[in-house]
């Protein structure tokens, strides 16, 4: 077998056994977490600037899958119920209407990863809320308190 033939053979072998190799790799990582952690730590120490890029990328990737991002995409551009003005999503709150039973604050679920269950539970809670900007939210809260 010539060098070229060997290279072709190897390439073919890797392509055909990609899944098998990936499975082996996953299994190895699962069984040797301390080895993997040590390798990662060494890499981060040796290449802090590259490690930072990787970390930023994976954070960004994870952020794209969060409830916060889901809500942002869905509600960005929706005007405040009280003043009818549009603000950036980060300036908006989901305010539980008086009399509705509050199971949790919407913002406390921001970092959850989007799954059908999480979406269902968030949407159920949002159905008890008004979408208002932070200033109107504060004025409302004050007003409700004054009425008590
Ligand atoms: Zn408002």
C-alpha cells in the first residue's frame, strides 16, 4: 500500500466509522471527567486568548437557546400596555395582574433552556401578566400599594 492509498483508506475508514468514533469519544469523556478537565485547564492556561473566544462562542450559543432569547424574539416591539410606547425588550417587564396567583416571576426563568415544557409553563404564567415597561411597572406597583 502506497502512502496515497493509505491516506485514502484512512479517510474512508474515518468517514464510515464517524458515529462509532464519536460514541467512543463520548464514552471516554464520561468515564474520565478528571482527565478531560485537566486537559481543558491546561489548554485554557496555555492559550487564554483562544479559550476566551471559545468560551464567548459557547456562551453566545447557549444564550440563543434560553427562555430570555425566546421571549425577546416573541415580544420585542410589543408596546407597553399602559403608555403604548415601544421600548427595547430589556426595558420591559411581565407584571402579574392583581388577583392572579403568581407562581413565579417570569425573569427568574430567563436562563432556562427552551423546551416544550418550559415554554408551556412560561406561557401559562405570562397569560396572567401585563406587558409593561419598567417605569410604568413601578408606577403601577406604587399605585396598587396605595390602594391597599
Ligand atoms: Zn409604559
